C-alpha cells in the first residue's frame, strides 16, 4: 500500500493498519503529510495546531485529542458523537472535518483552517457596528438553522467557538458538546448540564429538561447582545449572582441600540423557552432580514479522504 518514493501519509499508515513510529513525531514538525505549525488554541478536549499539507500546500487546523483523557472521562461515546456529527455537517459557515488520523494514544481531527482566527479576539477590542453585528448574526443563524434542521444542536455557542475565514466570514466550530436528536430521552428533552455559564439558558440553570434548539437560540441572543454592546447582558464576578440575573432575564441595551434590534434581543432573551423566538421567526424578523440571503449549503458528498473510506468510528480508542 505504501509508496516508497514518497513520505507515507498518516492516513496511508492508518489504512495499512500500521502505527506512526515515534521517530516520525519526535524532533520533527512533520506529522505524516502535514507540516505542523503554531498552536492556535486550546479547546475543551485538546489543543489545536495550524498545519500545512506538504503536497498541496493547503492550510488546515489539527485538533489533538488524547485517547486516555477520553477513556478516563468516560467520553468515548461523546467523541464518537462529535465525529458522526461533524461528518454530517456541510455548510459554508461551519468548520469542515476533512479527515481523522490516529496513533496509539491520540486522535487527530484535520479541520478546515479559519485564517481569521477567533472572532472573539476582534470583539475584545470593542464592539461591532449594528450592520456588522447583523452580518455575523445572519451567518450564525444560517449555520445554526442548518444544524437544527438536521437534528444537531450545538449547545455551547459562544464567541470563542466562532472563527473567521480569509474573507472575514463566520465559521462555527467545536461541536464537542453538541448532541443529536437520537440521543434525546423519550420525553424529548436533553438533560446534561453543559455549556459556558454566561451563555447558558435559564432553563438549563433550573436543571429542567431542555430543548436543544431553544437553548441555542438563547445563546445566539447573548452573542448578538455582545456583538452590539461589547459586554455581556448578564454578568457578575459572583457566579450565583450571575445565575440569578440570567434567571430573571432583565437586561439593559446600550443607548446606541436601535428599537428594532432591542425588540429582537428581547424576543431572543425571553426566559420562557416556550414563548422564545424560533429560528424560523428570527429569519422573518425585519431587523434580521435586511440584506439577508439564505446561503446554499455546500454540495453534500461522501467523504473519501478518511483514514480509509471504510473508517469505522467504533474501532477506537485502543
Ligand atoms: N482555532 C481553533 N480551531 C481553528 C480552526 N479550525 N482554524 C483556525 N483557528 C482555529
């Protein structure tokens, strides 16, 4: 299987059922066919590096996850879910999963590289104009709506999970905490407590069962508020106090907020998930609609670039 004339790629090695030798990883920035670059960030489950395909020059991001951490945390099913979810998502505003590589101890997710980095970094320098807030919110809603229509809920939407590409367009990443409908309990509600406190919907804090679509809409509301204001609507150094504020749902928009945007924010940050605005209703909102064009999801195709097209997620870890 391996062609001696060229450096064997990790996927070649994996397809051949082999393992990567330490010599290929130690004292070398070559990782199979990828040249490893700088550290881009640390996610909930591991580090993300910039890398380049030596043969094509294509930029990618490689997320490294330790198998041991997954096993110890009892997260095998969780990571398998992340893989199956990302394989199913093909949308211009969602980070693509190109291939998965594995060694004895680690799993490597080869992801689309978002050249602009974290949107959060831009946000921390201030706030966005109303037009830019709208543009990024439209792209976010387009991506989230696409996921929801496929039964996928992110459940951890926050500015840190929003990246920018080379055109300064939005890319949503990190589906590490998301769930799919087939994991939903018979009562139709999700029950795990997860997510970042500041972006968490009140019904999650109340430890009631919750609807994945509704909590994503709430998080999108917090994100839109932060785009426009440059700070969080519900915040406190004391976590309990912050929770209480979220629970009450009282917030004040900065003075530059237009009445139309204020109205939409009020509908997004409705503490009652039943009356909270839905994705479909958001798309009909006059503030949202300005200049909005529904993006066509990427043409869907079967992955052929796996560590063998017969890659079986059940075969790992171990
Ligand atoms: N940081 C985390 N994931 C990334 C990605 N896919 N592209 C660029 N930076 C990132």
